[in-house]
C-alpha cells in the first residue's frame, strides 16, 4: 500500500486558506485519490476540545508554555488517531495548519524558543511531516481586513498586529529555509490567480 501524501496549508488569519483547501482537495479527488480534510488545533473529538480551551478567553492566565503544550497535546491525538492511520491506508491528508503554525504563533508570535518547538515536533510526530506546505502570504493589514472584525474575537484574533507581523516573518523565514517543502503563494492576488497557483502546485504533486 502506497502511503498517502500529507499536505498542509499555513498563513496568518484572512489569507483564504479554506477556499484554497477546497480547491486543492477537488483536484486531488479528481485524480482518483481518497482525501481526508482536517484542521489544527483539532481534528479529533478530544483535540477539538483542546482547541476550544486554547482559543477561548478562559478565567485564568494562559502561560505561553501551556499554550504550546496544549497545541502539541492536540497534535499528538490528531497524528496518532487520525493522520498517521489515514496516510498508512493510502489516504491523502490535507490539513488546515500544522506544526508550522506553532513555529509562527508560539515561536514567532509569543517568542518561545524554536529549539523547544523542534524538540516537541520530533517527539510528537517525527515520522509524520508534511510532504508539501502551501503558505498563503499576505501583509498583516490585508489579512486582518479580510478576516474582518468579529464581534467576539478569540484569544488569537484579539492579538495586536505586531503579533501577526512576527508570525508572518517566521513563516517566510521557514519557507526560505525549506524550499523543497514550501510553496509560497501571494494571497494578495485576485482569487482566480491564487487558485491557478494552487492548481499548478496540484499538477506537480499529482505527477510525482
Ligand atoms: P484558524 O485555524 O481558524 O485560523 O484558528 C486557529 C488558531 O490557532 C489560529 O489563530 C492560529 C492558532 N494556532 C496556534 O497558535 N498554534 C498552532 O500550533 C495551531 C495549529 C494554531
């Protein structure tokens, strides 16, 4: 049984991940592959409960290290209970965010050491890493405008633009350091142009 491919989408809020995930998934399905679409934090019942804990404003302080460990606890559930079994059964997995989000948000945004995040990544999912990561990139002010002002922003949406600037810079640095895995798409282009870029990525991926 050939292992399925593992594809992740990354980017700050408002860059259009959902639309482009649907677009890529349609192309993979059209080529005859089974695809599982999932997200982080979340993707299993317990991991979704952790997502609620991490994203909501609780009634006590959330130390940065607790936030990091919670997203990795959710990831341990997701990888072991859903992602690895799917890949081993030959199913392709498309995930809305994965460990690069921890590097961007908890590393870049909160300032936690990159080495600690790499250690957790290796421990939690050393054998399960994305084959391809599509980074949808846009300046923070455009992303924030598109994400719109929610009436009840969650803990992340409540952050200042500097937090997202650091997250975006981290994403771009990660992509520059690993061009074999990352494809950076300029998400400020018109929707159809972004979709065409995702199509081009799908074509290469499906031909492999
Ligand atoms: P979203 O998937 O709807 O964008 O929301 C998930 C939020 O969680 C988003 O603000 C980024 C944040 N996040 C982290 O801070 N670290 C992580 O490892 C992941 C997966 C998400």
